[in-house]
């Protein structure tokens, strides 16, 4: 715009009409143009076009949080008495949303490990209107073969929604694998600097136009122009940041596997990538590693307390290395029995490798593990 390299921030809530008749035409959809920033904003529009291009979808929509994106999509895809089939592991608040939808609107859900075609098919019901998966799953880093899920979903004419937060379009593009809708908590790698809460959705024009005019417009979880601008800035460095996150995570995963106090390491390029025949799905393993320690909840907490360089914090995908205890933090809302079934034990720790020198990250983690 006016030759500006960086998109300007259109920090405006509303747009003036030259005449009352123009206002009428805009509201009637007979004339292109902005009306009100909850319905559309030029800075936000640039962000939506860029995420659609990166994910190879027709249209993008931006939201004020990842959860605003998840809820707008799930509410748009369901009505009372419908059913959602989910990966056997989801971010805690997504689980919370599904529980609320079940309690208030009788929209039921089931979980499937989705490791075989049978495990998917047997959970699909006549009232299933959506398949919702995370891969890698937060926080167990289990993977789901998206091509297999998409193939089966097509037979039943059910849309597949993929939460691509952990991978980003740099590492994995679900739409190219046959899935229908992609969601991001852009708070994570897309923003990349720990300074914004935001969500993104990409998919076909028909469905996204419907979301824009219903669950986005009327529930009102759109993004602010400034937050959109922060994401546009973050996106510019996405590939180099992702490669560094992956380099660091690969090194830390390797070191963790050799540590006597660590009983299991979950990281895509090592433990569970080739098993399911999905080498091609992710370009690299991503920046998040989960691991189990030989000890109790108290030991897990004392490990975190011993760290000096690594920050104890939820979220992921930031420049700083962050560590958390899913069972008592991000996934604490999931009832214990269900949580353990998902593989979220009290021994499980999640680490988001930052952009620092990997030696500094490992030095701190190693000294804390040794003291545990
Ligand atoms: N989807 C996934 C996979 C997530 O990890 C999160 C947040 C969300 C959706 C929701 O996004 P938000 O509304 O926070 O932008 N995950 C978090 C986590 O693991 N730690 O803190 C937040």
C-alpha cells in the first residue's frame, strides 16, 4: 500500500460510507468494501490471504485466539445430536469445549487412536459430521496419518479438520493430503515471539464464507488489526525459525534418550515417525518434545524447579525454551482416567525448544535431571 514494504495497521473500528445508499449496498452485499472491523479489516485481510497461500487453501480467517478459531469451526460444523470423531488426544481447552458442547447441546464425541483404518471406521456413526485431529498431538506427540483419515472421511462425506499448530505449514500441509480445514493457534509458531494470542482457519471458500458470516461475525472472535500485524511480522521468519526449533529439538531429544532418569522420549523423527508409514507427512519433527521421567509428580515438579535458563511456562513455539507439566497445567481439565488413557501421565513433561544455542538448553536440563 503506497509502496509500503510492511503492511500498515488499519487501526479503525469502523469505515465511513459516502452516502446512506452506499451503506445499504454494502450491508446487502451488493458492493465490495469494508463496513466494520469485526466483519473485515485490510490488515487482517492480508494476514488471511497469506495463511491461505501457505496452507494451500482457498480462504483464510483470523481469530482473537486459537480457541476462538476452534469453537467457530466446530460450532459451524455441528448441530444438536451430531457427533464428532477426535484423535485420542487434544489440547485441554479443546477437550473442555467438546465437553461443554456435549453437556449443553447434546453434540457427542468419541476418541480414536486412528492407527489403523479399522480404528477410524468403527467409530464413525451416521450422525458424525466432523473428524477433528491434532497431529502431532499435544502433548503426547503421537502422530496421525492424515492421508488415511482423509481417504476414509471422503467415503463417508465427512469433513476433516486438522489442528496444525505443532507443525505449521512449513512442516506439514493437511489440505495437500486431502483434509478439508486447517486450524492454528497462531499464538505459537506463526506469531513465534510470545507476544500475541491469535487463531487462524484455512479451507474452502464455501465453508469459510459461511463461518465468516455466522460463527465469526455473530460470536465475534475476530482478531485485532495490531495482532494481525504481529502475525504478519512473525510469518516472515517462519521457515528459518522452524528449522532452528527442529535442529534444537532433535539434539535435545537425542540427549534425553541417553539420560538414565528419562524412561521415554516422544519426538516425531525418532520414536514414532516411520512406524505408521508417514515419513512424508512432516518435513521435520517440529520443536516440541515430550518425555517421561523415572519418578513421581513431585519429581517432575522438582525437575522444573531446578531449571535456571529454561522457563516454566505453558504455550510453545516461542523464541525462549518453555517447559511445562501437562497433567497439572495444560491438560489438567481432562479427568484423570481419560488423561492417562491419552498417555498424559504425571511423569510426562513437555518441552518447547526455543531458538537459543542447544548446548545452553541441554546444559540446564541435564543439571536439573541429575539433581532430581
Ligand atoms: N490448539 C492447540 C494444539 C493448542 O496447543 C492450543 C493452545 C490451542 C489450540 C488454543 O490456542 P490459543 O487459544 O491458546 O491461542 N495450547 C496451549 C498450550 O499447549 N499451552 O498453552 C496454550
